[in-house]
């Protein structure tokens, strides 16, 4: 049973991302602007391969070479002509690859790539099944011999130098003195060559820290970021206003120099660019996949405004200050001033990274969010395909709930995403003492509502939410935002903004809460019993909320093991809708207040005790979650793959290239993404991976110098 969650079926669902109408409405200039931003995002997205696992760049290069020589249909026909059956074509990858046209054209290179990544690609050895540090998993944010203790030491070093971890990787080697030497490598186009003075160049040197040697360098992903910069420069010529021009100039500086401060400056201009027709953001953004929780995965998106849904979000923003007062913590724990953000519904043209979210609240820099603002984005065409539900595919619900769930899941999710992004991530104050010793709160009068005492802890200069709460920061914050969404969806004025009143409004509330409870059960798929850890921040957050609502008692939520019509284990989740306000709301109120107080005060010990307590998974009755996890794995439906379009510049015209919703369509979209420099990119990825292969040689047996 433990291995089944890592095995995907051949008939996995595939959906296409539709942005045709939104793209059609763009002006010629806006299309060229979107095109170059998309190119920058897709090139930068290749860095994710180097942030994931030692074999990931080789896998991409192998598949890219395979499908440049033959498209999926041609490869299939070739394989069948070589004597493979249809079933073997689906299942015997080695025979398909080594018998392909690519292998016939470049036998040595293709065989070397396969030898480098083939075994690791399919390995179900416990350590290689998921992301993690040391013996707990695989990551290339850190060299293979780094432990959680190394990650903590490096974070303390970075804090001491006021350096952000967002655009870094950490490499550890034993020096000639027998002691560990650490390299903190910044992502940048520039490496060791002389450069104009910037805030980065003075940091590029050796340090002694707590008896350890640290060296700060730069140049990570350099050839990839060079292409990102090239297209950002081209996009700048088609910017709609000075905010966009200055934003792009700062991004260029950030990726060239390796400067997070420059990216912050770019983010300030981005916040000021209100209501653009073409919206975008790019950089080292989300830290979900760093086992320590501080390093950002490269991400870039380009999207176009959906005016109808955006109008609803604008009305929500207009009500935000009033709604913030409904949150269950004292006014002193809320931002001094709510900075009215942009909140738009967008249709995605491009989203480069490891996945596509339903909504975004950015930037993630706490100092900017606290004092200068942020933007909220709901991705409408992603919601339309990624979260669509078919009745026959629904698991763990009573038959009586299924029709209601199908009818209202989409609308309720619009409400939840809106509240989650705007008033979840957008709420709450961090208590900070700056470098001059000044506090942003009154130490004499502000009282901790949980203890009745004055504030005992806070954030010192250089400390951030991510650096302080590290491994739990992402999931804790997602849990807080999800809880805010559930809590505030009970407000009639919120439901009215989205067009729901009376019985419809009550159905939306019920399905929103029911969806969260069901999601908490489904989340068990992402828990690893062998390592006692969670592999996905949002899923962990939803399980924690399920635990809180179960703890509320009085029959609010029940999970009952059953036997399905197929004779195999099943379960039913039930939510008593008559008790949502009387039992559920007070329980969520108490929990939310604790979450915010611990976050505001930077109380890491208290925050960990609370959050990790609820996130613990055991087989204790009455729920017996480890047993339920087996049932969830037995009944799970694989996540859909999403095919994104491409753009092609022909003269002064930009064409939208769309693809069918199939595995072949997905492959074609990638094959046509880099039509002119595919071979060069493969070479670049292999060179970058091979240059650092020694850092993982003993831990994952990727041979240095292959291919």
C-alpha cells in the first residue's frame, strides 16, 4: 500500500488551459508584452529542474531529445514497427528510448542520459520517493550531505549578514582542515567576473561563523537567467506605464546581480501597478518545496484580466476594512493600516514552475506586505479545469451530499479563494523591533489575549516569518488563511458580494465547510508515516483544520469507516450543517486567535507545539487516521495534468498556440516551447547538473561527468 501513492496510472486525466477569449481582447502591444514575459517565465522555469533532484535535469534533457526527433504519434508508430505492443509502448520506457530515432541519431548521448537518470526516475527506495533533507528525502536546494542542523546553521548565518535565503542554495564540502565548508550560492547571471558595485558584491567573500567557514558566491543558473533577463529587457519596450518599466528594470538587476533587495524594489513597483490588463510576477517566490522552508522555487506567470469576476473581488476589497474587524483577535494584532490591494480574477496564459495554484497573494516579503501592500490574484481558468468535479468521481461523501457538492463546489471555492488570499494572507501584524531598537507596537499597553500578560516575544531585525518558523511556516500560514476563509464566509455581506443570498448562500457555506472537511481527509495521501512528515503545505493545513473541527465535538464532524460497493474499505465524511455556526464557528474562532497571536509574537516554541500537535497523524481511536490513510490511498484519484498554450512572435504579430487535452498535446506544448534553442538548452541543463553532481554522488549515485 505504501508504494501505490507514488505510482501514476497511464490514463491520468489531462485538461487544457483555455485563455483564448482573454488573449483575443489584448491589443497588439499587450500581446508582445505578454509574449516576452511568457518567454522569460518559461526559461526561468527550467531552474526548477535544478532545484528538485539530481536526476531531474537529465530526465528533461532525455525526453526533450526524444520528442524533438519524433513527436508522440511518430514515436508510437516507430515503436510498434520495432515489434513493441501497445501495452509495451506505455510501460517499457527503456526499450522505447533506446529504439527511438533520437537514439539512432545520437546513440552515445541518449544511452548516457538514460544510464544517468533511468534507474533513479523509477526508484521507489524510501528516500528517493519524496523531497527532504539528509536521509529523509531528496532535494537539490542543499548538497546531499546537508542535514537539518546544517540548514539551521546556514539560516542563522544568513540572518547575521542580513541575506535572504530566497535565491540561494547551500553546498557543503569537507575542507583540507577536515572541517565542513559551506558555500551559499546566489542565483544570478554574473559569477566571479568584476561587476559594478551593488549591495551584493560586498557580500561575496569568506566568513567565519560559529567556528565554521562560509563562502558567499553567485552565478547559480547563470545561462538560464541570462535568457530570462534577455526577454525581460525586450518586454520593457512594450510596458504600459512607468511602473512596469521600473519593475522590469529592477527584476533585470535582481537576476543579473543576485540581489533580493532589487527584487523587492521591483515588487514595490509591481504593487503600485494597479489593475494592469496583462499581469505578471516572476522570481524565486514560494518556499513550499524547500525542506527547511526558506528557499524560493523559481516561478513566473503571465495572465489577463477577467473583468466580470474582478468586479466582485473589487467589492470584496472595498469591504475588507470592515471585515477585518470581524476576525477574532484584538485590533493591536492587526496591521496599523489596511493597504488596499489589487484583487483581480485572471485567465492564465503562462504559469512556469512546479504547479499552478488557484490563487496567489504576493509578494511574500513580510516587510513589504506589512507596510506597503500586496496583490491578490484568483486564476479563473485554472479553477475551471483543475477543480472541476464529476459526481461519479466523488469519494467519501454521502449520496445526499453529492449533487449539492457538484452544484456549489465551484462557486463556494470562488468565495474561499477570495477570502483566503485577501483577508487570510492579507491580515495580521508582526510585532517587530527594528535595527535601531524601535518597536512597531506599544510594549506597555498591548496584551497577549491568550495569557493576559504583556508581549514577551517579537521579531528582531533581520528575522522574517519564514526564517523564524522555517519548516512549519508555509503550512501554518496556509492554515491561517484557509481558516480565515471558512470563518468569514459565514458573513452575509461576503456571500452577497458574490451574488448569494437566502438558501443559496446557506448551501455555499455548507459546501465550503464540507469541502474543507473532505480535503482534510484526502490530505492523508500527502503524509509519509515512515518519516512522520507532511509533503505538501496546503494539505497539511487542511488536515489540521479537520482535526480542529473534529475536536469541537457535538457531532459537528464525523468520519465513519464503511465498506464500499466493491467490497473494499471506504469511509464517509459528514458535516452537521445545523452546527456550523453554533459549534464550528466558536472552535475556529479560538484556533484562529491562537494562530495569529503566536505568529504576531514570533513565538516559535508555542507555534510549533500547537501546529505540530494538530498535524500529528496516529492510529488512535476514534478516527484511526493511519488506517484511514490506507483507505484514502485505495480510493485516490490522480491529479490532472494541465496543458498550457504557447505564444509565437511572427514579425509584429503574436500567435496563440493551443494544444489538445492529452498526453501528446502536453508533450507538443513543451517541444514547441523552445523551438529554436532546444538542443542548446539540453546542453546547458546537463552542464549545470554535471558541474554540481559531486554534491550528490554518494547520496543518490548520479555519476559526475555523464552525458
